[in-house]
């Protein structure tokens, strides 16, 4: 699965988990960590976007564990995943042209 496909799946999962009770959302967030692994060495911009997505997801999980508000954190994580998808898509397009 390409990085842009992983990012797309993460966006869908985040959108689905956003309205769920904390324990259900945490289960989904934990499952997302498997998608966060990189298969190959990627350009720095892609690695950075993936790392930012991972950190944003961790912030949601931390807030859920502490029963703190998460409203703004979901949007931050979705934005980070969208950036990862965009950056990865450009990188994949460049590799295809070579």
C-alpha cells in the first residue's frame, strides 16, 4: 500500500472515530499505528508529514485517555493526514515519471 493510500485510510478512520465514545475511538487510533509505518525510505518531506500525522494522532489518544476535550485535535490530525496524502501523492507521481 502506498503512503498516499495509507493516509487516505487514516483520514477515513479519523473521521469515523471522531464521533465515537472514547474507548471505541482509542481502539481505532491504536489500529492506525500499523498504517503509520513506512515501507521504504522516503524523501524527508514525506517522512515529516507522516511523523506529524502520527504525533497528531498521539495527541488525540492522550487527550482521550485523560478525558480532555479533543474537538480541535481531530481537525489537526485530519489536516496532517491530508498533507501527508498530498505530499506522498506528489512523490509517487514523480517516481512514476522516472
